[in-house]
C-alpha cells in the first residue's frame, strides 16, 4: 500500500484549493487535493510540505490530520491522509496541475474528484465550517 498525503488549504473565504490532474497522467482530468506520495523515511507532514513546494511553489505549515481513507485503484491501493495546512509564503501556482481552483466546500460534490478524495469531503466541510466560525 502506498501512503499519499493531501493538503486541505482554505482561503480567507473558506474555499478549498483543488488541482486538476493533467490529461495523460494517471487519473488525468480528475480533480484532487494537492499532495503526493510519501518517500521512505519521510513523515507525512514533511511529505506534504515538500510536495506543496514542488507542485504549488508555496511554503506551508502543516496542521492537524483531518481524515484518512483507503482506496483500491486498478494500479494499487493507496492510503490517503488529509491534513489542514496554512499558507506561510507564496501564492499557489499550477506547476504540476493543469489548473487550480478555489471551491466552496458545498460545491465539492459537483466536481469530478478522484475516487480516493471523495470520502474526505465530510471532514473537509467540518474543518471549513469550524474555521469560518
């Protein structure tokens, strides 16, 4: 099983950052929460900080774990671990995605999300609601 991290990054309006996977890549054309695969000897938090530097060009503070789930694709099983993150420096840029978008938590159901990301939605909505109180 491969462990993959996902960043739940909210803007000032409580919208969540999502990235569109490029066509030609595995799961191309689907939306995901930015993040990536855990390297050997790396903590999930360090992985997420590294992946966001590489994929978005930003520095983040990784906060609490919000949720995790397992999903089996035809290429293998992943364990997806989602963390709340805060932007420390930089503005997210689509360095590894076809494009980025900020989406209201209530509108996430309408997106063509990867199957592994979809089970995270209740925890993301709860996190966003708590942040906006």
